C-alpha cells in the first residue's frame, strides 16, 4: 500500500508542477523583458509538456495493470473453526477419511497450482489436497442420519462389502468400540430406518444397505499439488503424520497459488489462527 502511494502521488502532481514551471518561466521572462530568450523558453515549454505526457502515460498504464491484476487475483482462506492446534487430527484408512480435514474456500477468481504446508509443534508437514468428501461422513448428507447411526453403519457396511453378507454386531462390542459411555443417549437407534436391533446385535436394514450403496464414502485421491479450482468452491487438505521435517518455525498454515496469468500469491495463518493473503514477488 505504501508503495502505491509513493508512486501515485507524485505522478498526479507532476502535471501541475510542470504547468507552474512553464507559466512561471513565461511570466518572469515577460516581466524582465527578455525577448532574446524566446526560442529557449518555447523549447523549455515543449520539453516540460513532453515530460508531463510521458508521466501521465506511465501512470495510466500502471493503473490499468493494477486493475487487471485485481480482476485476476484469487483469494483462498481457510474456513471452519479451530480452537487449538491439537484439534487438527485425522487419518486415512483404506482410502477413507476419519476426522475432519482442513477446508479452504476459493473466494474469488480461478486459483491454480495450489500447494501448502502446515507446521505443528515444530514439525512441518506437506498438505495433501482433495476436493471430494464422503456424503455419509458429512453433516449435510442428502439423507437424515444421526452421527451415531453413521458410525455403526460405516462399520457394518465395511464388513458387508468385504464378505457380501449382512453382518451382525454385538451391541456391547459396538458401544465399547465407539466409546459410547453408559447413560449416553442412543434414542436415534430405536427409530432408525437403517439399523435394526436383533436380540443383542445391530444389523443393517435393506434401506440401510441401499443408502450406503448410493452414498457410501468415496476413496480420496490426494495430491501435493492441486491443478485448479474455480471461485466459490472448497478444497480439502490433510497431512500424513509420519512424513515431516523439523523446523524452528512457529505453528502456521501456508498456501501458495497462482492466477491464470501465473502471478503468484500466498495465504498464511499464524499461530493465533489469524489469516492474511498477499502477492508474492
């Protein structure tokens, strides 16, 4: 911003200064009666006018370049609430995501060649990007399923896909595996269309199998570099806990990306989860 002010202010005033110099020179020459300097004064007027025109042309071109750059510049910010860095936890099992990934929103224009890293406790991890998330694992699934139902259905369906039989899961084993404490509310299971209770066991209903067939989790295809994303879309990111390098930098999230003319930009989130974005030189 300071750079823009330094360049713009003198450029706007130079025309005025030039005219003042020309008029002042002519007035002084007239008062002093120096007709012998007429040719030199005319030459000076032409020279100053020429310089003023050059400066105006430069300033106009610069403003036009800034306008084009502003119209092309993408802005990416992380969405969602994180209260502490320890909350950023997820894992991938058989291509399926457990936990909530980082989500970044492209707020304007097309962004391409998206890369990034995250630093937690002096460990620097490369971010892996994907733009498709299982509907069953998302709260905005097109069917109304409670979180408890989802967790049980995912387990049962995994066995169903592997064995091609409709498995049963002992209720006590399910509660123990899912860390459901005694006294926890499980009323959504009593009226579930997708899970039936047979004796002391859970089992998928036919409707539950159909739901999982149509909305089953899709395997992620993660990439270190994401090709491009249009405005108003979301890209998800995770990292592999086993792959990192040590650093002395503080906790942060850092993205780099380009616009369609290969101008480079960044988004940085500091240890206090404050984000800023700018252009890279």
